[in-house]
């Protein structure tokens, strides 16, 4: 008996080590367009297809964000294709589903690199995945523009391929900390993260600024993305009785579930989250009123309120039947910048050269985006300038309560 | 210190759920000496069935029937579907392997587990499902005793689990059928000679375990308000730990093990570290296997069921 159970447990431990929480989904690749007949006419024409790698969590826990991501990318590419594509060929999207898992992200990146017609990558969505694809893309000089990876360290590793169209958590963190202390008058703060690169990084930034502001009552806790029962944690929070409960959680569904349990335990603290929770479906509708009055920060404006984005919002709604989701506008902007870059790079022997695209994208200056701000990349690939916005949940929507402009880093 | 009563409430709620799932593990192990690792996934399917019924009866944010009726329907549908899965699983995956080496049914269990998980993933997608519980169990339904909050869903979980566990305990210990189950667990061959249809008893054991898992799935989904297709894996491992903790094969042991594990996890999170919940649970499992493999209530040669 002793031996039997022991051997079974040994087998079990070995198995659980190799059964991942979710199995990788094969990459969905669009079939290459049939080679168009050569037409030796005026403008230069590409010899082969031109492909853009789009990487994000298209399945799994963050699938809702991933779908918004993909929708916005398709919208941008289709607009270009309607105008004739680039160099006489239609632009194709190669989908790479990374499920926000760094290991899966690396496989996706290898796939992009090994296809010579992929000349640029949009994504990944999460900081953890971005961190793992960067060294792979760097080797192939394949440019990357992430719409939403906010971890500050990503830009500090010397990778030339790295670019982002969002401010970083080195700005978002202090903005959040300043907001809760100066605007909400917080004296004590609990911080919960989900152990992801993004959440831990943002938590660190917030904690640092809070300490600089003289807040001493700070408690930090972690959950995992699989957790569903937060009662023990929230009971601790209730005992701490902080003014503010930061929930740096990537998935708004999970943050909403936490909010519901927080309500059922009678925890007084005001919930505050980062950019990942700027999601109406998950954080407001999914929470069934439990997030009323909560605050979230976001790395861009309420896209519905930006005049330049009107056309984008209408087109998105009519095509996909819903408002553009969390990072949709950022994705659309990133894709347009990449395509402008490819256009600027020109052809070499009928081919688009990855290095030329990288240089053209890196040189982007004052690109007029639908985010309402001109986009220029810094030497490190960060967005120069940018604004962090604060929103509060009121009824069924986010209401902007503050905006903080950031200096370029 | 102020959090002790609340953590006690948390631990008991969690423990009842673990106990409910652990029973299925324990009964199947008691009778066949196999670990049915697909059991956690039966629980997951149960949660999805409950979600399906609730979503179907939720028209425009309003329940189509009184809350009690909706809850009863959720339980009934989930327990029926899970019971059938339990029967099918035993008949298709385990019965053909009954005389095979011990590793074969274990691998079959993992196969069934993956089949259930990915059937749900393919049919319903990999994105977690959010359960809108507010119309069924309004958050205002809760009592507050000196800072300790007990929501109605917790009372429901404890009440339903205790009721089901009590019913099972009665069934096994004081009915003819129960005697047949115990006899089969003790010595299958001898039971057969006594005229017991052991195949049917084994099927029944799987059925009973699966309907308890189904009930657990519904209760958990109302509490967690979020479902995903891999939730059965961890839940199954925890329930297995609970079953071993109590003495695998022992019904009252499984209940006690569940309760102990729930309490240890809650207090471990409160007083040791919030992020090492699973570490605490599995450390207990390992220590137990080294020092007391027969569990708290188990004897060296237990009369298993």
C-alpha cells in the first residue's frame, strides 16, 4: 500500500510536470496568396507575398483581449489592401497565438523568423511574452511594435527591434501612486499582483513611488492566474483594512471575480487597477456591480472621445459588432506605423528587406495617430511622450477622471 | 488575529468542496485500487453544465423561474450529466483494463481527463466563462457577525455538501446496497461468489462519485463565478490530497481530509504566505505519504470503500 501510493504519486508528480495548464494551439496561418501574374509595369512590384506577424493571446484566459487585437489588425490591413496593398501585392496577416505564455510566445517568434516573407511583427500583447520573443526577433532583425507591453525593462535590454506605442509602467506606476495618495488621500495600501512580468513590474513601480510619497503601510500579495478562490487573501486584506487595494491582474475576468468576492467579504478598500483592467466586458459587466467606484489607469485615451479616431470606431463597430476593446486602437496604430515603415523601406531585388523596415520604423517621427498624439520612438524604442489616463467605473462605463502627461524617457 | 473566525469560515467552505470531490476518488480507489484522475474533470464538466442551465434560464438579466427552482435544475442537470459520464468512463475506459497492469488504468485515467478537458475547450472555447450569479444569489444575502461575513452561497455550499455526504454515508453503511459495495471493496471475488453483481456495484460506485463531483461543480461555480476548462486538474489534485489525508478508501476520512485541507490552506495563506497555497497543500501530501501513508482515519489494512 505504502509503495503503491508512493509510486503513483511519483508518476503523478512527473506527469504534472509535463502536462501544462493549457496545451499549445497550433499557429493559425493564413494560406499564402496565389502568386499573381507578373505585370512589368510602372511602380516596383514585390516578387513574393508581404506578411505581417500578429502575435497575441487568441485563445486561453486572455482570449477576449486577443480577439480585439486581431480584429484591429485585420481592420488596418484590409484598409491598406483596399487601396491596393503594398508594392502591388496584398498584405497578409500571419496569426501567432501565444496564449500569453512566454514559452509559447518563443515558438511563435521562431515561426515568424523562419518565414522570410514576414517583415514585421505586431505584438505580443503581454510583457512576459514580449520579453521572451525579443532575443529571437533581434537575431533576424525583425522589427516588433507592441501595442500594449508596458514593462519598462523591455526597452532597457539593447534590442534594436523593440518598439511600443504605449507609455511604460515607469510612468503608469508613479501616476497611479500619485493619484491614490494625492487625489484619493490614501494612507494605507495593499498591492496584489498575479506574478506576471507586467503585474509584478507595475506593482514594484507603484510601491517605489508610494514609499517616496511617505506611505509606510504597504502590504504586497500575489495570486496566480489559475486562482479562483480569493477568500483567504481577501480576509487578510480585510484585516489590514487599507484605503486602497491595487489589483495588478492581467485578466479583467479574474479581477472581476476577485471584486465579487471582495464585496461578499465586506472589504472596505477601494479597488484600483492598471491598464489590463480597462475592459468594459470583463471588469464592469462581469463584476455585476462589484467594481462600481473602482479606478483603473490606462495607457491611452478613451478612444470614443478622440476626434481623429471617429472613423476607426465606426468601422470597427460596423464590422465586428462591438466597441473597440482594450488595446484595439493601439494595435491599429502599431500596424499602420509598421506598414508605413514597409512602404518607406522600399524594395531590394523585388523583396522587402527586414533591416530596411526596422530602420524605417525606428525613424518614425510625428506619425499622426488615431490616439490623438503624434508618435515618435525614442532611441530605446519607447513612445516619446504619451499620457496616462485615470478612469472610474460609473454604472456601465469608464468615466475619465484625470490625465497625466509623461515626459519622454 | 481578528481574521481567525473569517478564515475558519473560508476554510470550512473550501473544505466541504474538497471533501465532496474527494469522496469520488476515495470510493473508486476503495473498490478498484485505481486513481481516477479524470474525476477532477468530471467536476469541471459539472460546473459547465450548471453554468449552461443558469445561462439558459437567465433571460435579459432576469431569472425565468424562482431562484430555488433554477438552483435545483442546475444541480439535477449537472448531477445527471456527470453521473452518465461516470458510467461511460467506467464502462469504456476502465472495465476493459480491469485485469491489466496497474499503470494501464492510470494512463487511461489521464487520457479520459484530457478528452474531457479538450472536449469542453473545443465545444465552448478556451476563454474562461463568467457566471452572472447576482440574479440567482444576490450579494446582499449575507450575514455579518462581529466583522465575520458569511455570504449565503457559503451557507449553501456547506449545507448541500453536508447533506450529500450524510446521504452517501447512510447509503454505504446502512443499506443492502451499501453492504454490497463494502463487500466488493473488501474482496471482489468473494463478493461475486456471494451472488453480488460486482460489475454493477463498480458502475454504481463511479456513478455516485461522479454525481457528487457534479454537485461540487455547481456549488463551486456559484462561489468562484468564473470557470475554465482546466480547473478540474488542480481541483482533482487537491481532492486527491484530501482523500489521502483522510485515508484513501475511507468515506468519512475523505470528508475529514477535505475539511482539514481547506482549513490548513486558509490558515496557511493567512499566517505563512499568500502565494504558497498549493505548496502548502502538496507539502502536506508528501509528508503524509512519508510518515502516515494510511492517512488520518485509515488503518494499515482498512476496510475500504
